[in-house]
C-alpha cells in the first residue's frame, strides 16, 4: 500500500500534506462573499473576512489531510499515482497521524466558526456544521463523495453557494440573489479543479473502483465539461452585471477569461502528468484572479454609486 522512502524535513512533509496550492479554493469564496456583503451592507467587515478565511482554510486543510490518509488506506494511491506526493502513501506519516491532524484542522474550523455564529446566529451554525460534515464526508464515512460522480456538484454547493452566501449573510443579514449568483460563478472553477484532478487520475481511480464524473464522461467528455464550466462563468458574470449599478462591476472578472481558455487548450492536449498538474494549479489561480477582478469591480462600482450625485 505504501512506498518506503526516507522522510524529508517536517516543513516539506507539512507542505505536501496540507496542499497549500488548494487554499485559493476556500479563500476565493470568502473574498467574493465579503465583496458582495460590503456592497449590500455598505460597510466592510475585516473581522468577518478574517474569521471566515481561517475557518474555510481549516476545512480545506482537514479535507486534504483526510483524503491523503483515506486514499492510502483504500489503496487508491499507489506507486502508479500521477499526481503530487501524498505523505501517507509515501510512508512519511502514518494514517493515524494524518487523520489526527485532519480532525485537529476541523476542530480549528469550528473554533473560528464560533465567532461567526456569534454574529450570524443559528443559520451560520447550520451552514458551518454542514460544511465540516461535507469536508469529512468527502473521503470519510460509508459512502465517500470522492469515490462517486457528485464531487463537482458538492464543490459548487459548498465552495460556491454556501461559502459566498454565508459570508455575504454575515455582512448584511440576508441571502440575496446577487450573492447566490456570485457563489455559482466562484463555485464553477472550483469544480473545474476537481474535474482536472480526477481526469489526471482517471486510470488509477477506475482500477480502485471509483466512479467519478471524469470516469463517467471519459477524457473527451471531461474536457468539454471544463469548457462548459468556463462558459458558465462568463454567463454568470454577465448576468450579475445586468442587475445594474453597482453590480455591473462584476464584469471585471471577465478579464481572467483568456487565462482560463489557455488552460482549457492545454488540458485538451495533455498527455503527461506534469501537464495535468500544471493545469490543475493554474485553474486554482484562474479562480482567484476572476474572484479578485469581480470583487474589485463590485467595490469600485459601489464607491462610484455612492459618489454619484
């Protein structure tokens, strides 16, 4: 089940274990939700943004750690793995150690979330508990989400609609149509990240008995779905922009689309793991760029609207 190799320093082990390159997936919706909430409430709340970012990042790290241990235990990660290093499969840490760290990360997420619950009340408590449960269920429990075809759907829901809507609610006390629309836009590239990951691991996942969406669609269908997700981002941003001032500023996120298209083209011609891994990392960057653009446009639009006579 494991590869035996000399363990590097703890900093290197921790880097591979927590997968910091995935953190934009959890931070982007916090930024988007904060921008929407700022526009709707008319006031910035850096305390909410910081607490939500810490909680979301902790859930992401906990999910990554549990996935690392679970995929080694169920022999999904083998010597034929094409993706980045996994510390449990390498034998650098035991599954028990990695799972213990995962549960610690989930506990940190709950601790940070308590501050948000004090602000937002029981709706935030419910959303927070559901998010932690979803993070656990991704690789844990009797029917792990990661082994079936609904992973991308859950990503859109929790890394998009729930995260953005929840943060916006903490600012304004409401869940609005613009917040949900922005959540949908941010969730689509997050789902694309998972799609690229599963496309890269398609052969190994199939041998391990998984039935991911990439396996169901095949390589060609998965590449077309990636393109469809990009189209969804464009349509979503344009739909938000049609809501009028200050929402027109969301269209600034479209500036990231040429980068997304280049990723799609590279993915269509990918044959080696290195290309898939590069596309994977760049898709996370693409999500962050479009989020920063849309958020900056929203805030700028709000300022212009306030200054207008």
